[in-house]
C-alpha cells in the first residue's frame, strides 16, 4: 500500500469544463513551486477543448532528493507522487477519457515525475511533455519497463 503523502492535496482544474473537454492534461509543478504557479503555463498552452488538472504536492515537492539519486532515497514520497498521477489518470478515465485523450507533462521535478509515470505505465497517451526533466534514478540504472524502445532511451 502506498503511503498517502500527496493524495489529500488540492487539484486545480483549469480551462475547458471537463464535461466539454476533448483532451485532459495532467500538469505537474517543479520542486519548490506550486500548482498555482503552473497556471501561467496552462494559460499559454490553453486551447478550446483542453482541460488541465494541476495537482499540488505536499511541501511543494514530489520527492525529497535528487532526481538522479537512488530511487530508494526518494521513497515513500516518489511512490505517493506516482500514485497521485495514477489516481488522476483513473479519475479522467472514469469520466470517459481514453488514454489517447490524456496528456501528461510537467516542469523540472514535475517533468521527471511525468516521464517516470509514463515509462512505468506504458500506453498510447495523447502526449508527454517534459520541460527540463528526465527519467528518475541514476544513469546506470537498469530498467525493465515494457514501453516502446523509443521511450526507454536514457538519458534524454
């Protein structure tokens, strides 16, 4: 069971009303930032038919240590952060969105979290955008993920 570190934080909904949206974007903030601080980026990316879900992390960070340190050094926060993204994906699917209508992205630590989520949960997403991020873990880390080979090239 995942420790609920981030699960009780607010999620900002921005853009086209979810019932009318054709695409949903899960937008993840960076370390030391906030969901609210991602609104200007969402405004720049906003187009008719797009809804943004912007979750807030606990302590304004998704995990405590370096993106390129050991996975274990960022637990249990990292698992909680990945679970937060997973819960949002499931919520959107329950609302009728298919994976190809869900885009996941972020900035800095949020970009790393977005990358890590998609690699660990391969599927035909509507997109992934990574602003200043990479996969989490040391460069020599061996991965056994089942996604397409283009997704598994590391480092970016």
